[in-house]
């Protein structure tokens, strides 16, 4: 399949990063990406995922929901002290296993030079996560979202298989992407129209990059149908 025809969907076993300004289309795309993963835990600072996930706001609510739900699920974790709970969430993701761990505004939970041990474990060793009794040894993948690529920990970009990049305005972010991905990839990001994103498969860079819109992304044209595929347990 050519890059032009590549479905823009999350596939288990692939880590990814999504960058772009506020309002450029990041969350819209991420909602589509996560629909194709069987189990998703979202760190949701702005309560943007209630339409595609069950919202919980405490460790106890998370535990209660998981104990009563089997098979496919999507959970959005929101409260006003996420920084305090983030360590618990990373440990929970590792322990549960076989899931996609989505972190919105990931630069709130790490810096270019610092990352917690438990988050580092997911980023670097998620494919070896032991999981629970039912999960076996299936991986924990991550999908990290930020407005500012220069502000995230380097392990997040180093371990990513895919990058989706919306409009980027800050020169230091453009410079970072020029050095990490390529100068060619970074050029023109400041003038991308809203909802357009630049995609690259970082493990097969010979394919190059492609500018896409949601309508040009096969596999995500019918979000309502995708949501209907989830178990009834996905709604409370």
C-alpha cells in the first residue's frame, strides 16, 4: 500500500506522536486514531474525549470501571490534579497491559530532560509490559500529543514509529523537527491550513512524508460507524 493510500488509523504495536497548535486539529485526529485500538486509557486534561470514551476522575472510579468491564473499552481520565495522579496512571497502564496509553499535553508530565521512571518504562519497554492475567504479555503503546515538540522528553520522539504534525509556529519547534525528522519535513509546517497534517512513517523514511486532511485519510471517513463497533460497556 502506498503512503497516499495508507489508512490513518492506530494500529496496535506502534507508538506515535502528534504535534500542533491549539485548534489545528490534533484532538479530532486522535479521536479517529484511537477508535481502532481495542483498549485505550486517555489522560484528558481538557475533557475532550467524552464522545468516544467513558470519563472517570479518580483511581477508585478507574478500578471500579475496569473490574466491571471486559473486552474492548476506552477510558478518559480527567480531574484538576492530573499531575498528582499521572504516576498512578502510568503504573496502571503498565500493570493492565494490552492497551494504548494516550497522553494529551504530554509536556505537562515530562520535559526535554526529565521523565518519570514509570512513564519512561512505558515509552522504552512498553512492548514487554507483562499485563494482567488476561492480557498476557501484550504491549502498552503510547500516543503522545503536544503543542510544542521541543518541550517533550527525547525518548518520546526517539521511540515513536509515526509522527502526525499540524501547524507549528515556534521557530525552536521547527528547528527541533528539522534536526529530528528532516529539514524537508519541517519546512512549510507554519503555513499548514487548519485540519491538515503532515505524516511520516519514521521506521520507513524512504516513503517520505505526505500532507493529508481527514477526508484524504481512508478508514476514518465514518466515525459514527467506528464508535458503534465498541462494546456496550464503552458507555455509562
